[in-house]
């Protein structure tokens, strides 16, 4: 989705995904407890959590949209705006910064065409952000692209990494 | 039901005895000690998020939040000791880190708890030297404006919408120093009672758009009154500036409206400031002395049947004396009640914006007046039509033509009414009196400003008429008229103005639910 809510909202929890959610609900004493995994499913399917998505989750879990919005905005890992197909998170916490993470970030911004942190590239493929510690200080600089983490990234490796993304 | 066991404790050296289960904060109130607090409100569930009400409880390892700690036998609580003061100072300093300190342009200034407590026991200066966080002002819909920079995130508004209005429209969004109050997707504050979040907000974060930049809190004069918007009879405070009513605020009364009023009642005050007021008495269309107009009215009534049509929001005293007048002339008192949609406040028992949009229909019926869809039906050709505080535009021309004569007691000028006599009367903001709500709760309203011109309270005008008709109605004050009514009508037996106070009392034989 390239812009906010231009396409009509398609329900997430139908068919298999409904069954997935039901399986998740079995793990918890009440419906509210399944809020975070339910939001993950929405983000996985739609790439971000829209207000319609919050409303659907609220309905499925007997919560109010207001409560769900509070949770979505509390956590930084739920996207409240559409992001690129490849969501690139560069660790820029102290050790990585010493190892040149700022150069890595610059290289990603340049080669993806994003030019600015948090802004999706014009082709809709990339979004680059800085994150706090990815827990791989011994292998600075780690970069997480969607669910995959790549270690020992330097600025000159960036074009090669981008070329490898499908 | 047995009374709950009493617990004895000491707060600030004062012994106090409260029912088991009471919070330390409420117990302290009973002992006359105000523990500073933000998130706690007696009408809302306890959240314990602001940490302002921390107090020292002897033998407790650390300071306790007094809103969420229940009393225990023999407890010794210190509110103003060094430890608690230091804690509150810290909380206040934190709250002010991102607060813009724009009191000079803030509507809440003068009635702001952040201002009060900071002045009372906060630091004189701030140690924070970084730029402050900024968020833009947001229109929350309805009558509510949100100024996030002033917000201290006490969540009173969120809890009101969740638990009292029971239509979740607000949440705390984001976290840490970015946290703000946000509207839920597609929600706004247009619910019937949503405006109460403005009163609940302890700071200037939620403001009334209606009152925005109108007056400073310290310029206002305040008088306890009753909302005439519907038959619930919510207790309100009329706030006037230069003798104009500029705001209505709810006044707590556990018997009637808890702490709340609906938006319709809150915003329905402009009619009190109407400029087309009836200022001078007239006889046969000519301005004259009050007594001359009374004499003209009396001669119009003498020997005639009085067909009295009254506003259903008039006070009990007026309806009582109108009843006497009707009896004396063999006539009747009728009123009509405007209707509107009902709007419940789900979180409070038996509280709603009622369909009957008038304050005193129940009291009027207790006093012998009768409710009618068409109050002009049965008006005989020789009858004298007495209009009391009736909207002149609502009087059908046919009725005016059918009546032998018309006596007009009104608050506003009635150009189309050819009256034998006109007596200007005061509206509810301008005199003392009582009304009876739909559960039979008799409540006083107080004068908030002087009546314009020669206007007198309706009961006083009717009393003058009765005296002119050789009746006995020699009352100096509304309390005198009320005392006579209490003697004449069993429903009000034994009641006095003093005893009603600002809380009111249930009329004898009031319908079930009145004694809630």
C-alpha cells in the first residue's frame, strides 16, 4: 500500500488467519492477552497497523479501539504508517557507532534512495531507520532487514546487501 | 444492612474514625486534611498513576499512595512531614519539565491544581535546561479542546469516558515523554456527557471551547443553582462576570447528579443573558408604577376565572401561589413540558438528560397544576388568561383572541400580546427559590445576579396580585413563601429553606428511587 488508506480495508482475520488467531487465544486466560500476537498478524499481512486494523483487532478481542490504539502507539515495533517492503534497521548504539554505524546508515540512505531516516523510498521498496542495541555488539554493525539480521556490515557492503534483497 | 465496621486512625495528629475500606485520602478529607492529588477523583475508578498523593504511613517501608491504600486500625499517617513533602516536590518538578508554564494565557489559571500545588509546595525554580517537548493543540470534538503541552497524563478523562460515559473515545497514546491523550480511531467527544472531561481535568489540558478566552477564573462570581434543562435537576454553579452568566459548572450532589452535568445543560445558558428583557410594568400598554400594574392586573382578574399557563421551570413558590390564585378565582394552572431525546449517563445510577425538558414539572403537579399538551384548551370566552414566563411566540393567536383579558408576567418583551397588565419577572439566575426534580427531590437555587429593571421574582409578583385581590400573601422572602407552602402542602411538610441547604431533600411521598 503506497498511501494511507487509499485501498479499501480488507479484513485480516478470515479463513486460516482466523484459525491462527483462535489457536493463539487458546494459549491465554483471556482474549485481551492475545492483543500483541494479533497485532503482529495484522502487521505481517498488511505491512503496518492501520486504524481499521486496530478496530478489527479490537472487535476480535472484545476490546475498545481506544485501548488497542494505546497499545499500538506504546510499542515502537508496530508501524503506524506504511513502510517499504524491506524495513532496514541499523543499530547505532554506542559500540556500533564507534565501529562506523553512521557511515552504514548513510550508505543505506544513499543506495536505497530514501535519503531521509524513516521515509520510504519513492519505489516503495525500502525504509531505513536507526534502532537501539540489536544485541550483537561483538559483530558491529548489525543490520536487521525485516526478520533477518546481518552482522559485520560496513558501508562498502551495502550495495551488495541491497542487491541480494528480493 | 449492617453498618460497616469503623476504623480508627490518626492523620496529621488528628484522630479520625471512618468505615472500613475507606482510602486514606478520603479519611484525610474527613479529618479536614487535603492530600494533594491529580489522578484520584471520587467519581472515577482509582488509577494510582500520578504519585502525587504519597503519604508517610508509620511502619510502612516506603511512602504509600493514599488514594489506593485503605485505612487500617491504629494507622498513623503523616501528610505534611519532610519525607512526603520531598516526594511531592519531586513529582511536581517532573510534571513541570514539559509543562509550558503558560498560565498567563491559560483558561485554567486560577482554578488549576498544578498551579495551586506548585505554589503551595513545589520548587521555586526548575533545574531542567533542555528544550521542552511540543505537541500541537487538537480539537477533540464536542465542546472539548486538547492542549497536550499542559497535560499531566492523570488519565481522569480516559477513565471518565471508559467507565462513566462508557463509550471509550480516549486513550493514552505513545509512551515516556512522548505520551499524550489521543482520540480513538474515528471517535470524538460528542457524547451527551463528554463535556465533563473539561471539569475533571485538573490542569488546562482539556478546555471548553465555549468558555475559551472568555474570562479569568478569579473574575467570576459564583452562585449555586439548579439546571433547568430537564427534570433531572442537576446541581450547577452559575458563574457570572459583570452580571452576565458566562459558564455553568456542575456542583456535586450524590443524591442527584454525582459530579456531572450533560453538555446540553452546560451550554444552555445564553437565554439567561437575553437582551430583550421585559423591564417595566405596564397597564393597558403604558408603562406605569408596579402597584398600578398590579391593580390593573387585579381588576382584570376580579370576578373572572383565571386560566393560568405557566412555564414548567418556574419555582415551587410561584406554582404554590399560582395555585392559590387559581383557587381564589375558580380557575386552573396548566403547563406544557417541552420534549427531547433522553441521554443516560451509564456509569451513574439514575442519572440522565431526561425527555421532560423542564425543571419543575413534578413540583408543579404536587402543587395542583396540571400538565397539558395544549394548555390553552378549555379557555373560556370570559376567562382572564394569565401567562407566567411563557415564551410569547408560543402563545397561539386564537387563545389571545378567545381570552377576555390577558395578564402577562414575563421575563421577555411580548410585542404580540395585548395585555391588560404586564409585570416583569426575574429568571432563575436572578432570584432565590426551589424546584422539585422528577424523583421528588426539592432543591434550592440561589440568586446569581440582580434582576434587570423593575423585574421581581414570579412568586413575589403573584403574591402582590393576591394581596390586591384581598388574599393573604404577605411574604418578604422566598423562604417565607416556601414556609407557607410547607404548611399548606403535605408533600413539603416540615421543610425549610435552611434545612434544604445546597443538597436539597426528598418531598414526602416522593416516587421510588428518590431516596437513593
